[in-house]
C-alpha cells in the first residue's frame, strides 16, 4: 500500500483561511437528469398509486410482486427477524435502543401557558406529528443503527404511526434492519425504496398511507425526491458527506487518533477527517500511525481516498486558535481529545456533536452513547441541530383573550392596523373594544 | 358593488373531502425564468460583491448610489425615524414589542445535561446563531409589525448581530418600519432588496457581513433566492397565501365574523377565509353581513376577489365534525368562536395559531397579543411551527464518557459496528475498552 500523504496546513500562514475554505468546499452537483427522472416517478405514483409503486418496484428492485399488499411486512416477520439475531447482537441493539430512548426522553418539549392579570391566556400547545415515514436504504448501506436513531425519537415524541420503507433488491432484506425496526417499535414496514417510496409516503397510495414528515438517509434519487416533496410533507436535513474534526493537545495515543480519523474516512471517499494540534511532533506521530495502521483496515481503499482527497493535519499556535478554526468549520463531529475538554468546549459555538475527552471516541456516539447520530453536515451546524424528539413535535400558538384583554389589545391593534392601511384588521379589533 | 357569492359546502355530502381538497388546492407555479434570473443575480453578487450590489440597487430601485457604504443606515437615522412617529403609534409599537418580547421569553430553550452512574455526562448545549439577516419588503407591503415579529425572537434568543435589509425604491423608506427596527434592537440596516440582498446576506460582500440564517417575507424573487441559498444559510419557511378558518357555533355577532373573514381576505386575492358552522341560519346571516359590510371596506376589491375565489361557508353536523374538518385543513389561523373554546381546542391537532373565544379576533394576534404572526401556511401546520426564539437557537450534542463508561459502551459499539462491516469504527471503540 503506498504511503498516504495528507494535506498539511498551518494556521499561522498568511492564506490559511483561503486554504481552509478550499479544503472544506463541497458542492453537491445538481443533476438535472436525475431531477427530471424523479419528477416523473413522483407524478406517476401520484396518479397511478399502487400500480405505479408495484411497477417501479418490480423494475428497479428486480422483483415479481403482483399486488401492493405483498409489499408490506407483518409484525410477525419483524419479530422473527429479531429472534433470529445472534444473542450478542440482539443484546447490543437493545442496549443501544435503551440508551437512545433515555437520552431522547430529555428532549421532549411540553405545552406551556401563562395567564395575564386581566385573565388573558397565552401559550403554546405541543402535539406529535400524526404519521411519520422513515426511509432506510437497502443493500450494503443498510444500517440498523440508523433505524434506531431515526425511529426512537419519533416514538418518544408520541407519533402514533411510524411507517418504515426499505427496498428489497431481488427480494433480499437485511435481517438486522428488521430486528432494529422491531426493537424501535416501527408500526408498519413496506419493502419499497427509491423516489417511488418517497412519493408514496408523501402523497399516499391505496396501500401506503400518506405521512406528515419523511426522515432518513438515501441515495441521490431519494434525496432529490425528498427535496421535491418538501412542502407537501416535512423532511429532515439533506446530509452531505460525514465529517470529523479532532482537536488534540498531543497527549492522546496517536494510534487512537489515527483510528478515530479512519472511523470517519471509512464511510465513503468524500468523507472528511481533519486533525488539529498545537504540537507539530504529534501531527507527525499521527501521520506515522495512519500509515502504519492503514494496511490492516478492511476498507483501506476508501480510507485512503478520503484522507488523501479531503483529510488534513492542521497546526495551530494554541488551543484557543484551535477553537476558532473549529467554529469556522462548524463540523458534524468534534472530538476534544485534550486534558481539559470542558474548558475548550466553552469556546465552541458551532458543532453537531462534541465528544469530550480522550476516552470519548466518536464511534461510541454513532451507536450507543445515546445522542442522535443524525447531525448537521457541511458547516450547517452554524444554524441547525441534531435530529431529535423536537423534530417530531410541533407547536401551535394559543391566544385566549378575556373581554377586558381583547378590549385593551384592540386599541393597540387598531392603531397599528390603520398605520399599515389594513382597515378590516382594524375594524375586526375595534368590534372587541368595550364601549360602555 | 355586485353581490359576493361564496362557495357553500356541506360536510354531509358524499364528495365533501374531494370538494374540500379542490377548495384548498394551492400550487405556487415555479417560474423557471425567475429561477434563472435569480441564479444570475446570486452569482454576480458572489463574484463582484459590493459592486454588483450597488449596480443592481441602482437599476432595480432607481437609485444613484456610488459606494456601498451609502447603503447603510446609521442608528441615528433609526432613532430619528422613531422620534418622528406620532405618539399614539409609537406607544402602540412599544406596547406590541413588549408583549411580543414577554411571550418570546417563554420560548427560550436551555442547555441540559445528566450524569450517569459511571460518571459519563450526556446533554445538549444551546447556542444562539452568530448573525441573522431579516428581509423586510419595501413599498406598500412594508409592515412594521413584521419587523417586530421577526426581529424580537432573534434578539431574545441572544443573536449578537441582527442585520435588516429593506429596499428603498427611488430612495423612499417607510419611517414606521425604521422605527420598528429601532424598537426591536436591529443592529445594522442596509437599504437593499430583492435577490441581490438575499445573496449579500448569504455570502457576504465587502460591506454586508454574511449571516447564518435569513428570515422574513418577500416577493417571488426573494422567495426564490432564499430557496437557492438554503444550505449555505438557514432560512425560515416560504409562506403561501394567508388563511383563516373560523369555527362558530352561531352565537357570535355575524358582523364580527364577517369582519374577521375580511381581515384575512384583505391581505391579497389569494388569501383564504373559511367559516364552518353547525348552524345553517348563521351561515346565511354571515353571508348577509358580508354583503352588507363589503361596500364600506377600503380594500373591497381584494376582499371580493379573495372570498369569491377561495372563500367558503361550510356546514357541519356538530362541532366534533368541525374539528375534524379543521384538522384536515391544518389552517394557519383558527378562530374558535364558540361557547366552550377550551373543549373544542382539545380536539384540534393541527393549526398555526388558535384564537379561543368570541373576543379573540385574529387581528389581535397579527399585532400585539404576543405570539408570533409568522405561521405555517398551506396545511404545513401538520408538521411545522410558528416562528419563535427556538428558530434562532441551535443545539449541539455533548458526550463526555468516563473511562468506565467508554469501556462499557465500547463493547456494545464494537458488536454493532462489526455487524455493519465498519471495522475502523469497531477498532476505535475497542481501543477504549479496559483490558486490565
């Protein structure tokens, strides 16, 4: 295996910000032919319903389904999948599910209200979404952990009906994915995928009920379909390649740091793994560990492509500067592998998830620490948040004016409405002003 | 003025759901030439910065600006605008601002964490966005109330820098809008508008700093630009036409209900105002009030177009059925003009804001009740929420494993990672398992 040469940057160099911007640059190229094809599929499913769903599924997934009813799995099938899982894996899935659920319980938002002196009541009422769709990719990218991470917050939010879709290419299904669906409490499962599954969830067919929101990862067809049905239904974020940024003070075992970088890089060639340190000799040591450990890795080629193309070792003057660079990157995952991670954490404003201390490997968060592994990528942590229970709840404002309250508010509203030239607004408010 | 004939529906009719769907149907037609034009403007502003901003502003707003610095208003100018406002209006704006702020304070989300038995700490850290852009339309659609509703939640969230953009066609500005910006604590104001203003906020120019999120209403160019820069920055919802749904038991003054319908219909021809009642004679009475009051209205033509084209009077069997219809519509504004609004409210799952009781005119909520008037439209209340403080805050997950915690979690993560074929994940976790 040839030596990996990682990009080296120094925060002290004059053009550092420009170099960093180029390193981070990621433009998902919009493919108009994909857009057009997906639009056709959505239209067909809206018009033809089940028949289109069966036809596309037979064509794209090489199946021989006659009736849409055959696309649904029974709860007995999910249970059987769970019971067939080797005990150690079953136990690990259950442990992960319990921890994800315990953490999610802390995220529930509750209705609130307050009463003013004149009896007017103001507040917000929180309700779960009626029905949610969970997209799960088929084939090699089928991750049971992803089922747990997407499904459990929805159930904790109180979503009464959670519909999972997962393609079954040539009829094959990942039994661990079905076991995870069983553990997470998924209500119904349809073996459909691609843009046709997204369209069915958004608009409903005779067999698949329409949902209020669609979450879960997928390929370019799925992502494009989600963008196109947005507005008809809610969607979660459209994720870019996965990223890790590690800040290390040079005192962690360089093999640990190298492996933490690998754990991100092995996802795909576009994944981004970056290490920042104030210790030049440590950066060199990690470089050596990377080259030492790489030949042992099963996914060595993917790791090599990712680290060579998008990885970097960045030297900074001190940890304060490291925090500044991290805030500029706003990484999906941020490891603070330093002596006082809490102090450094105080300086971080933007990250999807922060892993504090040398023992907190990012991989623990991917599976079972509890927090969600669906996180904002590509710098979007500057304005968005991890997937959580709150994504499956919504708010409705409540206004209940007493006669006295509406009389007083009516005077203010009348003045402002007339200032905006909206006289029906003004007169509607004025009707409620007491004249006696 | 010719008689208004409103669509009449009866929930008991066989095809009611189909008729309702057709009444609600709203498709914002995508204009590809607008899309293309906006894309060009964004590209120019990204490449040319201030120069493009000045050129577009001079061209589209018929101004004669030489230097981008001329586009910024000073805090003194905002203060002067506020001081020039007639006292009654200034007081009304301040009252509204205080109530919006008081309500917003209840919405702040706070950081939280918990410690497990082995010392592992899990939680979420809440941070405000660094910098937010607020778009305010110019000309006749310039609403000071909209400035308050968008700006105050951002400041309550703790956003350090709030940048407002508002076009000044031929140099003209609405002084009430500037006064509202002064009251709301807007930090900087640029007199720019259209797609060029959105592009400047998203990418920054030499003069306009880049923001993390852009909120506020705008025309088709602004809405298209917001969609196109989404991902680079966060955006709020893209609003459809405004809607009101009123459920009345027939005991409210029909003139009040007619005026409440008008207050929505006067916004624009596409606004939708619907009344549901279980009392046929009351529907007739409101119909008469509508025709009686319409000639008195300043915006009678808009109201007539809106009510004729998209309004409706719907008869239901009872209030339970009214709630079912409301949940199907998921209206932006819902008035419960009934004897026991709290009981009926219990049955409502989907609405942007609910106005309880005969005295709670929707117009009060538009200006000064406290809750935000930026609400989900076009049925999106099924999955989304009013604008609030939470839209200007974001969450970062925190994971701080003790050595014991990471050792235990490492075992679970290792099993699950190997089940997914991700061996770098497994080995990264395994390094943290205690072997002594």
